[in-house]
C-alpha cells in the first residue's frame, strides 16, 4: 500500500463486499452491507466515490449502472493494516503481535496446524540462504 493512507472501517466493509463479490454496483454493495449494518444507500454511494478518488476502487461508467471493482487486493490491504498495527501497538515486534493474537484463544487446531506449517516453511527457506 506504499504511502497510501489506510482504509477506514467503513471503507474496509465495502472492500470486503467487493473482494467477495468481485465487480458490483453501489446497490449491490448496499444490499450486502444492510445485512450487517444500518447504512443508507447515499452514504454507500458517497463512500465509494471517495474511495475511487483515493484509488481504492475504480468505477466502470460504460453501462447504465456504474460498476465498481476493488483496486486494492485483500492481501495488500491486510499487510498495510498489520504493518500499521505492528508499529503502533507492538513497537515493530512481530513475535509480540503473534503471541498476543494467540493468547486470545480464538485459534482453532486447524489454525495452529497452519501456523506450524508456515513456521516450518520459513525455517526451511531461511536455512537455504
């Protein structure tokens, strides 16, 4: 995400809809958001217009309804958010971040197995250098 500012919570909610749906109209995004939050159509429209100005989404105006697509990938957005959290709350310490996350007891056995596999892979790759 480079020097860009991070998306707000409202913008992240819209990005999550676009990541899940792919291309979508404002009406479609609004319908998906209505299930979890009370956000008006005009608010969603305005937010998506602002997001287009920020470079988070692009708007295809070729059809009758404008269609939006996310320009930020889910992975690059998560990386930016994690980097920001790491710097602000954990003094740049990845181990403190991971330990805090795991201490919340939300990690399932499958999550822990995936984490172990990632650590093993990291160690293997570092051992080859």
